[in-house]
């Protein structure tokens, strides 16, 4: 038979588990938001690199044409 003390201990563990779940959900939402921001930043950097590569290629072509 389960005692009142055992029920209280179980209730305490359940409350701690629920709090941990809430904390983890909050952390997960924050990490997902940060991840989306980093993906957007990464895309901007990738596009900038592509643009700079095109500029370098054009300059190299112009230099070859001058020689």
C-alpha cells in the first residue's frame, strides 16, 4: 500500500519533472529562434561571398584584358 509520504514524494518528483519540461521547452524555443537568425545570417554571407567572387572574376578579367 502507498503511504501519504510516498504520494507526496511522487508529487514532488512530478512537479520537478513538469518544471524541467517547461524549462526545456523554453530553451528549445530560444534555440530554434537563434538558429533561424543564424540561418538568415549565413544566407546573407553566402550571397555576399558570391557577389564578391563575381567582382573578383570581373576584375581579374579586366586586368587580363589590359595586359
